């Protein structure tokens, strides 16, 4: 299993309603640094789809594989194909890409603007272009509203 250094950097907090520890997945933990020294590394047969191996070789720790992928614009480690050239920051610069910025989880739960508004069956809704002209729906053409 791949270790994830960025996930480990995310802040945890006790959620007041359940008193459980929660990880704030929306918190920002990656900042792209422009000023860093790097090494170009070619993906070999041994490291195809294995950024953790590259991390172990460069940093002597396998937890920075996700960071190597993020820096190189790779969203899926299976995209590490033979011969691909990767930009890998030198060890003293690896922490420059991590930050611990997070919003308060309790405040997010209280913010009503982030919660979806419930829909009712008898509520009149605006017509979606995908259903316009569909015979399964009755559409009030003067107001362009779906009527159930």
C-alpha cells in the first residue's frame, strides 16, 4: 500500500456532534514551490507505477511518492511508465511543498451556504436542457418550469 505524505499532513479535529476524530480532507496541504533544486529521474522497469520506490531511493523514505506525483502533474501512480522523466526535488526542499492550512470543521458544518437546499416533489423547478423536449415531463412553456 502506498503511503501518503500529504494525507498525513492534513489536520485532525474532534467533531463536536459525535466527538470523533476527523481528517479535514478539504484542507490545503500542497503548495507548488518555484524555488527549489531538483534532479531529473527516469522511470526504470523497477519503478514503473511505483512512486514509493523512487521516494525510497531519493529520500530514504517511501512516504513521498504522492508528492513526487503531484509535482509532476500525475494524478494516478499507474501513469508512471517506463522512460518517463520526473522532476524530483532535492531532499532539503521537499518540505517546501507542504503546508498545514485548514478551516475549522465545526464552522464548515454550521455554514448554511455550503449545505444543499432540500427539494420537494411539488416544487416547481427550472427546466434542464437535457429534459427539454422529453415527453416524460410536462413543461410549462410560458415559464419554462417542470410541472409534476
